[in-house]
C-alpha cells in the first residue's frame, strides 16, 4: 500500500521513472496527417470541405450587411467584395 501511495504522490508531483513523451513537431504532425489522408482517400473530402467553406464565405460577403465593395488605392477599376467590421 505504501508503494502505491508513493507512486501516486510522485505522479502528482511530476516525478516519473521514464522521461515524458516528447511528441512530434508540428511539421511531422502535418506530414503524418497528409499520409493518413492519402492512404484513406481523404484528400477529396478535405477539398470538398474547403470548397464548402469558400462557398459559405462568398455568400457572407454577398449577403451580409457588413459587406462592401472596395478598391485598392490608386486602382479604382479593380473592385472586390469584403466584410467590413465597424468596430
């Protein structure tokens, strides 16, 4: 019973017999996710999700009361829709 309490207290204090798991870097995680998507055929699903988000954003810029047409300074003929937040 004493050894169990000792191990419990060591775990609470962060004392471990083996070093903690270091994990992967962000780039390795992205590469692993890409490999998983490639193996499972998920790239098309990811592309569909991106297209759906783009379609939703385009609707928001067209229908929102915060949407406005803007043009870059010095180029009045090139106009784009954008969301403008007055705050």
